[in-house]
């Protein structure tokens, strides 16, 4: 994790802890919505030159 991610995470947790339980649930619901809408992307597989050269 980079320093910026750690700082952002710490700040988010600190602010989240100040919210009422109902508000915390709303934040969790929103985070889950975002995770479904924008799933983490995986880097493309590395190509191997001439792997299937004679199959085309």
C-alpha cells in the first residue's frame, strides 16, 4: 500500500467511526454498490511472441 492509500484509509475509518450505526450501514451499502458496479480490473495477460505462429 502506498502512503496516500494508507492516509486515505485512516481518514475514512476515522470519519466512519463518528457516524451513527444507520449511517455506517448506508456507507457500507454504497461501498458494496460501487464494488459491484466497478469490479477490480486485472491486468491483461502478458503476450508471448510467436506462441501460436504455425497455427494460423
